[in-house]
């Protein structure tokens, strides 16, 4: 009865290990090797074997039974009985010589090894399991670097949001949150993976909602033409929580870049706006012509002329007198975002100012007749209570 019970317990152990591997997405061999390593430590500790190279512990992958084998080197003349064995002893005592490593093996499993091994190995197996699971998580999120994830806020520590994403907890630091973010425990949060680090506590996944690529990924999700390669996002300039500009271009003359991003009745842009909260968003048409691109980027202001210094990437933009503040924007925001988006230094002047400030010889005016209006979605007004 005891033999049957032990056999069944070992089979149950194998089933449990295999189920655990499937649940944690860990390779079975990794866990079996962890068990063998733990049993080897237990045998060394409890049976006074100091030389780890003189024995090995093997777990049968099918039955769950474990075996301790003494390892010796086959020699003609034995000088060290602890590490060597003669050919005569191999034949007389039932040693088996491996073709893989040439070592002679004989089973020396102690009768009372089972309970001792199980007790001593438990902690080590758990440790190896955690390490393997951390490795799986690290690999998973390293492969998802620069991707969007969605998770639930489980804790808030010093304004850091701890977000449960899959099998791990990710960190959204205060500096990576916008001024509009006001999440509570239990809320769902979408964010962008900025980096994954290894630490003593396991993989650390860091998120951001302020990164320009957060906005880029939102558009890639909502606009099928971007996924299909018909549209391309040429640039993103963002002051998170306040205002952003995104430049898009069409590779197909039959596909309107800005219109495709907006969608019919704003169906595509609205989920992006909902995610950004009160952050304003300008979707503009990219152009290979620098002057046209600059004019578009400064929308919604109307542009009279653009003059370029190609060598220094400086430009002068002239706007109607009543459009100067609109072109510059509140605290210079519109001009600053346009400069960041186009990678040009932009000097904006009103028409009156330009008449008193002749165009430098290093600059030349360019045709901006192709400049197109920006899509500037209206923010929803809060309902009165």
C-alpha cells in the first residue's frame, strides 16, 4: 500500500509541475532542472557529500521518481577510489557507462532521501520558479517595448500609480502623468511602455502618458490606413496635458491624410481625444515642401508668406496683423510646437512689422499656395449640473 501511495504521490507531483508550467507559461524543462538542482543541494547537505561533481540527481519526467547516482571516472588503475572506478568493478557492481560523457554511474539513492529532499528543496524550487517566471515576464515586456498597454490601478504610492498589467505590476511615475490625469484605485489606465528594467524584485515596467509616442500609438490603433501603410505619421510634437500637433501624410492620392485620421463625423479622432482629456490636438497635413509644412504647422493662423534660410534651417513667417497672437499662441505654445514638429527655427512677424524689417539676403520666399487648413477638433463643453 505504501509503495502504491508513493507512486501516486510522485505522479501527482509531475501533474502539478506540468500544470504549473502551463499556468505560468514556463518551459517544463526549466522547472525540472530547478527541482534537480534543489534535490542535489539537499543530498549534499544531508548526506555529507562535498564534491558536487561526484554525484547527480535525476527526476524521471514521466513517473516523478528521483534517483541519486554516484559518478566515477573509468580507469585501468584506480588511484582515487572516491572519483575513479576500474573496469572490473564496473562489470561486477552494475555501473553504467554513459556514451555522452564517458562517466560511470551507479544508483546510491538513500531510503530516507524522499522526505528530507522534499522539505529541503521546497524553498529552492519556489525561488527557481520565481526566477523563471520573472524571466518570462521580462522577455514578454521587452518584446512589447514601445507598445501601448491597458491595466487597472491597484495602488497609489507617493503619487505613483501601480498598474496591474497581465502578470506583473507596472509603474506610472508622476512625471509621466499629465495634469489632466486623476486616476483612483480600480480605474483602468492606458499607457505607453517606455522601458523595462531588471531588479532584485523582478522586472520593472515603466509607463508613460506624456510621451509623444503615446499619441502616435493611439492613432495607429484607431486609423486602419496607418496600419495598412497607406498613411504615415511624419511627426508628433507634444506638450502633454496642454496641446499637441501631429503631422500625417498619404501615400495614396485617393486617401486623404487628415480626413482619414478624423473619420466620418469624427469617429476615429474621438477615442484619441477621450484618452487625452482636455489636451488640445491639431492634425495637420505634412508636405515635402518646407514652407508649406511650416505654414500648415502654424495653423490655425493664416499665413501670408514664408521665407527660408535652408542652410541654417531658419525661417521668417509673416501673418496678418490680427493673427499674430494666434500664430504665436498662448505663452508661445503654437509657435513652439510648430518649430518642434518641423525642426525649423521660426520667427513670426505681423505684416506691419515685416514692412519695417526687410528680408535678409540669406532668405528667400517660397510658394505656400499648397498650404492646407489644419483639423482642430472642438473640445466638448462640460455639461452644466
